C-alpha cells in the first residue's frame, strides 16, 4: 500500500485551490501560468506557516563537536555544521564522555553583550544564538576548554522545510497539513472573486489553521519549571 503522503503533490494542492477559489470550473485544470504562480505562492505560504510554529514536528537534535578554545559554531550549507540554516534553536544540552546529560541555557543579546570576558574558558553553561540571513551562529559560554571538548553539545533546532520546485514534488509536510495548504492558497488567490467565495476560502483557511495550532506535538503533559538562568547570573563576570 502506498503512503498517503504520496498523493499530496504541489500540483494536487494547486489544482484544488484554484477550484475552491472559483478560478477554474469543476474538473478543469489550471493553465501553465496559474501553476507557476500557484507554486510560488504555495512555497510562500509554507514558509510563513513555519514562522507561526505550525507545527514543530521539524525538530531535530543536532550534535555539535566541540573544539577547545573554539567558542562559535556556524550552522549553514558552508559552515562548521553543514546543513540548511535552521529556523531557530529551541534548547540545548551537553553529554559528557560518560553519557551524562547536563542542560545549558540560552542567552539573549542583552545578556551576551553584558559579558565582560567572552573568551573565558571552562565548562559550558550557556549558549547565544546569532541569526543571520544565510547562517545561524551559536556561541558557547564558557568557551570549551580541553576537558569540555571531550563532551558533545546538542542543540534542539527547528529545521527549515525544503522548497517545492516542480509540480510533481511531494510536499515535505505530513498529511495533516494538506487541507491547510490547500485552503490557505485558495484564500490567497481568491482576491477579486465574489464575496461568498472569498469568505468561504478565508473561513476554511482559518479553520484548518486553528486545527493545526491545536494539534500538539507533545504526547505527554507539559511541565513548566522556573527559569534556571538566575543561578548563573552571579557567575557572569562584569
């Protein structure tokens, strides 16, 4: 039996979106210009939906090989860690040679710039993320020393989705995204259509978006804990 996701090609989503928006008749097929425009719009919709956090099934545990005296590691197609630039870092931890895990905490720009000695070496307790257009750089503090370099840092990241470049490309999204993508595209292309069609496309778009927002990626209850960064503040020089 084939996987259900094999049916969800860009072409299928665009075809149904144009029908939903009333731009082609039932059983009709978009022309080449409509397909080209729909493909670009579909990628735009997918990209902005990731900004909304729909949905963080794209999470990856990315190990970082530490080097003594080396504070900053770039995640990019040409960086220290070769990969597509991640959207963001969610959390981090370290694993020592004995397999013992220890959490490390994120630092804001303010916390990072207030450090008077960013080159001090020792055991990592924090990390700072610098987001740039083509790369994401992560700086650890303290800078790993020769002992710390025996451990491995791990970053929990949200990955970017691959772009659809042809109509036969299968979407990289799971099947629960299909109706959202279809109606979000229909809403985007329905401008100028009768108010009933525009309203229907918009309401279906919002309905399926809400369903995705309510679909939690966690299968267990979420437990909130106090922010542990306060325990490190008195260790920051300056």
